[in-house]
């Protein structure tokens, strides 16, 4: 009987301990992300590949551009990268965004099917 009581007390103690430790959250490991949609000029699948590649800088977890809507959907960590920095990278490869226009040199380097101006 004494052994049974001891066993039950130990079982309850383990259950309470496991439940309590499961509720501890380490907020330092939580990653904050932001989703943003940006208009990006382009025309075709080659543009899509170029725009998405340029947008995938450190801190960006998702970059998807639609050649139909001309919208780039970004998911990124604003603690690591700013939207402006991503848009500058896109403009540097020849595609205009609302804030940054591609230089003539970058735009002229695009293949003929990608020219949107």
C-alpha cells in the first residue's frame, strides 16, 4: 500500500512537471515576418525568374512574382532586411518598382522579350 502511494505521488509529480515545462516559451527564437506585395514591371517567365532571384536576399523567405498581375509577394524578416533594399536589388537587375527605377544600363541589358517600357 505504501509503495502504491509513493508510485502515485511520483506519477503526479512527473505529470505536473511535464505540463509546466511544456508551457515555457523562448521568445528569443521566434522569427517575426512581414508579408508585402509590390508592383514590379516585367513581362514573361524570364522576368519572373530574374525578379524572384534578385528579391531573395538574406532575410527573405518567399518571393513570388506574377506575370499576369505584375505583383511580387514577399515574406521577409524586417529585422534583417528592409523593403527598400529588396526593391533596389530588383531595380539593379532591370525591373522598375514604385520606389526605384532601373537604370537605363540595367534595363537595356534585358533580353528583348523582357522590355516593358
